[in-house]
C-alpha cells in the first residue's frame, strides 16, 4: 500500500462482458463516484451517458482549426497574387476569389484533419507510455477481450471503500495499482 | 451456445450475418493478430521479391528520365500529356474507394465496412503515393518541382493560384495527409492490441510507441470516436473534391472533349468505380491467402459488386451524355472529337473502355456472378483495365486531333513509358505486401464493435429469446 497520501491508487476491477461493464458504470455514476474510467477493447455504445460524461470538445477545436486553415489559405493566395507576384492572366483581377476556393477548402480540411488527430491525442494526454494500469498483467486483456473499471483513490481508506463497492457491483480480480 | 446461432447476426439487418463463424472477441484478436505474428510464408518472400524488382524498374526508369530528360517518353506536340498524366489520374482514382469506404460508408452507418476499411485505406495511401510521383516527374526538371509549392524563394516567384494544376497540388497532397491521419487514428487501438500481445522486447517497444500508450478507457474512446467522426465528416467532401479538382485540369482548358461541365461528377463516379474494383481484387487475394472468409464474406463482395454496378452505370451514362452534348451543342469541333474517339485511330482503346466499363459490369445484375469469387476477380481486373483506358482515351484522343489538322499526330508510348507504368505497380504492391505483413489488415476494434455481444443490452435480449 502507498506510503504517502500524495500518490494516487488505481483500483482495477474486471467485468465479464460489455453489458456488465455498462451496468457497473451506471452504478458507479449513481453512487457519485467521479474519478473512474471504463476500459474496453472497443467503444461501447451509450457508455458516455452511463458514466455521466460530457460531450468531447474536440468538435470546437477542429472547427476552429478549419476556420484558421481556410482563412490562412485566402490570406496566402491574396498575398501571393496581389502583393508578392501579381500576374496578369487573361486580364482577370489579381484577387480572383472564385478561383481560390479549391485551395482554401483543401487547407481548411488539412487543418481540421490535423486538429482531429492531434487534438484527440492532446485531450487524452497521449502519448503517455508510462501509466500505473500497465503494471497489471491482467490489464493486457483490455485490448483483446477484457472489460475493466479503474477507479482512482487518494488514500488507503478510500481505496478500501472503492474495492468493496466494485466487488458489490460485480467486479472480480480486483487489483490495487500504484506508480 | 446452441448450434442454430452459428452465425452472428448484424444488428441493422437481421438475417444477413456481418461476420460469420460464431466469433468471440478473443477469436477476432487471435485471427487478425495471428496474420501479423505468424511466421513469414515463403510465398510472401516470393511475392515481395517480384514486386520490389518491379519497383526497382520504376525507380530505374525515373532515374533514366532524370538523366536523359522527358524525350525518352512518347510525349511530343500535340500530345504533351501522355502516360504520366494517365497514370496519375488512374492512381488517384483508385485511392477514392478507400476513402469512400472509410468515410462515406461510416457516415451512412454501413457497418459491413468494418471488414474492408483498413486495407482499403492502406490501398488509398499507396495509390496516392504512386499518383503523386507522376506529376512530380512529368515536370521534366524534377529538381525544380518545389516551384509548385508556395515556398518563398530568392527569385521572388509565387505559383499562380488561378490554375487548376495548382489546385491539384493542394487537393492531392491534402488528400494524402488527411488519409494518412485517418488511417493512423484507426490503427491506434489495434497497435495497442499488438503491443499487449507482443512476445519479444523489440516488438513490444515498437508497437508500444505506435500505440502511444492507448488504454482503451471510455474517457479516451469518447474523444477518439468524435475524432473519427470528424475525420470521416471532412474526408467525405474531400474525396468528392479531389477528383473534381483533377477533372478541372481538363475541364478548365478549351480542348474539345475536355471542356465539359459533366467532368467533375463523371470523374468522381469513375474513381469510385475503379477503386472498388481494386479493393475487390486485393480483398479476394487477401481472404484467400490469409483465410479471412469469415471476415470478408461473400455478402461483402456482393455489396461491393452492387456499388460497382451503380458507379459503372453512372460512368456509362457520362459516356452517353458526352456524345449527346457533342451533337446537341452544335459545336463541330466537339462533335468531331467524339466521332473520332469512337471511330478514329484510337477506336480500339475506346471500345476496350466501353466493353470493360459498361458492358462487363452488367454481369453484376446476376446474383450468381456476384457470389462467384472467380468471376468477381476477373471482372474486377477487367474494370481496372477499362478505367485505365478511359483516362487514355480522354487524354490522348482529344490532344492528338486538335483544332489544326496540320498538328495531328498519333501518340504511342515508348519502352520507358511502359516500364514506368508497370513499375508503379511494383511500388504499389511492395508497399501493400509490407502492410499486410506488419499491420493488422482488418480493424480489430471495429469488427469487435459490430459483434452482437458488443451491444451493452445484449444479455437481456438473448435471455428474452430463451
């Protein structure tokens, strides 16, 4: 057990199916537990509501980046065609915005795509190669066919309480993990 | 588990199993990771030897091109766009099916896509890699190819943003980057699976780095699923725009046979058509070689045939409509170009195209053909040949007979044209063989998600059934 209260404890409990994990998550939510996560090999439909999670803000991030990408695209084309290198082609205006649409769109998409992947990694604090849960041998099954709940306890007393609660809602093979 | 529930039923369409063979989560992991973890078969070595030799022919031809110049190709006045542009459009087109499967079918909640999306996306990446090389080497002095990008330089020179050729640079390179990010996003959970199964230290290290420390927690899945949805959402207009932009390379010019407004939708339909044919060819090979009949079922091939039937008929409609407009417009140059296509010196190429793209796919009306692996394999290759000839017909026939009869000429490829084209298949296949060897070719996380036991209300339902 942890020597000091500064290190968090991870209580890991295994569940036998996606359905069991889903119902356990509902019980954790209803018991008022906030610092827990449900681990599964694939995303489980409706789990966000079962855990009481809010919607990811990633859409706003991607949308903002797309807007900046598109505006940057317009600015680039405006600068290159009117200031830096004005070319007369068939007497068309230097700022022929209609012709700028494909590049503007492409740069918007490019930024949105980058923001989606890197924003997702940022929100998930990845890459993170070291984590207390990786100390568990059983936890390796989470990417195969294992379903787990990990709950964070700040001290031993809370850890014991969580262990009992996880057992009472159907968790098995309970492990206490620390850094 | 009783014996009648042999096949897992799809949720949206009970009656047609999505994945057969009564799979559990673990058996999916075992089967698909097994392909990557198994000992390398001698056939793989044989295949990659041949394909990498072909890739060597590709790079050798490019080397000679750089050394000697564009004169080694058959391009000349009036046909300045020969094999290089045909191959570029051909390869970009192939890529489109991968994005259609990964993005558009995802948004339409076509859950059968989970078995084929991974390798279709990989095919997209490798096809765009081949495609990007061709315009790059077609500029002749390839060391000046960076002039296509808006890079500040000592000459104070900037690209012309009003040219469709420049739109293409942005469209295709964005397409490649977005496809790569989408593909990698899908791979993260599967790399984590390989990490957790790794037996050797090196494998665990490499897969661990690629998996970025994925833990499969729902707090991670929440952001992950939204990222996937956004990528699918932006890839959908992107894939439609890319081939539209490619078509404007032709349509914005004033050459008869190119200057038509039907080009963008016609090119997109053709791209999806040819891409599905390539997915079919590769899918049939993969399911045979790796025993994936339970994952890529006849049902999947049947659905893909139907998409090819639809897009093939769109392409056929475009061929007809081009002729109609050529007559209806009253433009004599336009009319001549089309009569010349069908009955001129390149009639052989035109009728090859019509046979492979319009007539042969009509066989897909028959369920027997759609369910016969051998027939599908042959037809998918014929469609790819036909779609290559479509680009040949578009590029060559219009240019070889332009406004002034004094300029007319008959274009034929040289040895180096053909070597570069055949060699590009070597690069494509080498990349694909490396992919099937080192990366899970089917998305495990997604396939598990469509199994019935993945539904959080599964147990209750099963109990109710008794």
